[in-house]
């Protein structure tokens, strides 16, 4: 069975590019255009990993992370933050949140694919064994 990645971003062009790149890697992709959609899909148990934009309408990515216990009580789904902001307040807010990586827009698609593949391979209960620094470089 193919791994499923949820891409939550309000920018349709970003969602499309990521979706095409991940499908080429053999992954199934589900998309959400805001945090409310993201949490609903995540709560269904469908995704093996989530790419989460921080700045979205309705409910932003930071609030999605704060509410994680409602949509992922076991903490099993690895979350990779993607962000077009360098606002340190945003990153301070996610500092204690359980994310496995942070990629800044514009990000390199090869870095994104590497981080996502590592996350889905390690997405058994307990989360993935991958991190990414703010430059987008992943480490085991």
C-alpha cells in the first residue's frame, strides 16, 4: 500500500507542485487549503505524514499544531512545517510542537522529497526519525 501525505497549504500553486513531485515518488497525496480541512483529514487517520503551512486562513498551522491532541492523540503522524515566513515568533510558537522538519519557502524539491520520504518510512507509532534544520538540511 502506498504512503499517504497530506499537503496543507492555502496556495493552490504550492499544493500542485508538491503534489506532482510526491506522486512521482509513488506517494498518494491528499490536499487541504486551510487548517480546518487539515485537521479533519488528519483525524480520519488517512495520512502517514503531513506537510503543514504555518500561515493559512480559517485556522493557521500554528493552531493546528496546538490542537494536535484532538486530531492525532497518539502523536503518530509526522508533521513537516513549510513556511514562507522567517518570523521568529512563528518558529518560537512551534518550538515545543512535535514536528520532524521545517522547510522554508522557496524550498528545494529534492530536500522536500527527502524529508517526506524519511518521514513516511518512519511514520510508525512514535513518529519519524528525521529532522530538518531551518536551512532545509535533513539529519537522521
